[in-house]
């Protein structure tokens, strides 16, 4: 069986990285960590936050988005990421009987692999696939993995669930990432679990 994992918010906690970068780029922001993630977990994107909370106009929002993409995968910010508790033990147990794959929408393949190797998780994955934000996850998976209907995809976003539905495989939404349980329910995943550590098959 193939088990496909998203990375940010699914295997690693990137919330601090995203909040710190937002605060850096929007120096006038007085949102604290909880305020920021209350908005994000409702599915509210940066453009709406900037417009409604800070009265940004379209050119300023565009400038923010450009700077965000330039900065988000730099080592300084990546260093704020931490492994989600229990994930490595779960990878070890699943690795014994299944083919594990990691699929992420990161921009840089090299930086993603470097981070995974630093965690020493590369030994658990048969493949590490990075969209480079140039290709849909579903297409990337189909080009690299022989999918069967009993396979699983685990992720923390609606896009991950929709990817699984496109591939016609099982979907598991995790609550360790960027959306609330209520928001994830709207995508109708097969299961919703607190964490990858709670995944059972």
C-alpha cells in the first residue's frame, strides 16, 4: 500500500515560521500568534487579512506576496519548523509494511530534501516529490507513483483532500496544520485525525 504524506502542517509544525514571517513583512501588525492562526484556520488568506485588517491596496498585497515567496523557504525561517510529536514513531511503524511517499508544494526541491535529510526522515520515503509550485500534486503523484484505490493521502489542507479525491484514494485530514476541523469537514475527507501519530490502518 502507498501512503502519501504532505509535509508542512502534516509532518512538521510550520506555524511559528509562517507567523514570524508575516510579522516581519507586515511590521505594523499587532496580531499575536493566536490571532493570526485564528484567522488562518478559518481559511482566510493573506490577501483578505491584509485588506481587511491593515487596509492594504492591491499593489501592496501583490508586493507582500512576492516578498513572501522570496523569503518563506530561506534557512532563517525554516529553522523555526519543528517535527510534530509522534510523527517519527509512526513513520517507523508504517515503513515496515508500506511504501511511504512525501509530496509537498514547496518551491525548492533541494531545500525540501535538505530539511528532510536533517530530520533523518529520507530513509523512510520511497519518493520525495516537490511540485515547485509548477504542477498539481495529483499530476505529480500520477507521474511517479503507481496508485491503487486502497492507498492513502494524509494532509492538513483542503487541497490535500481534493488531491486524494482526484486520485480516487483514501483521504485523511490532520488537525496539526493550517485549517480548523470545521473547515476540513467541508472537504469531506474519509477521516479526520488529531495527528499523523494517530493514523491507523
